[in-house]
C-alpha cells in the first residue's frame, strides 16, 4: 500500500499535477546575459593547471577586488576557490558597479579552446539573476 502511494505521488509530480487537481507551474527565474568575455590573465594563474578539470557550463565565482593595486574595478574569476584570472579591464566597469550595489550575478564557462593565444583559451558569461 505504501509503495503504491509513493508511486502515485511520483507520477503526479512528473505529470505536474497538484493534489487539488490544478496544474503545477514551474518557478520562473530570469537571468539576463550581461556579457561574454575571455578570462584575462588565464596563463598567469591557475587556469593552465586546472585546464583538464574545466568544462563548459561550469559555474564560476566573481570576486570583487576594490583594493587591487592595478585596477580599482578588478573582478577576479574563480573556479572552486582557485583563481582562473580576471574580467578584462576594458569590460569590468558595469559588472563592478553591479557587484558594488549588491546585485546578484552569476558566471559560467561558455567556451574552452585549445589555443596558444591565452585570450582564446577560456570564455565565460556573466548573468544578472532576476
């Protein structure tokens, strides 16, 4: 009896029906693509070492570095706690402002390419979560 009840609950959940006969609506989450960029400095940080572990679609962390001596708008790009590089200086102004305002941003790897040019090795996108 218990297994039958669990089976029907699973079937109802898969069909998207609510116990009252209504239809379940998926929760809508919006994400707005802000930019796609190469990882700046990939060759100088852990990017080359971590290369075999990286895959398209993996989440990245954006870490604001307002006291960076080279760029007051610096945003570090991390993967699992390791620094891959930075958002390029010419492309970091808007993202820095959004992070400073406390907006929820996410990032993920969108392209990995075996190339001698470090600017073509890894690309990521930045999304504003709605």
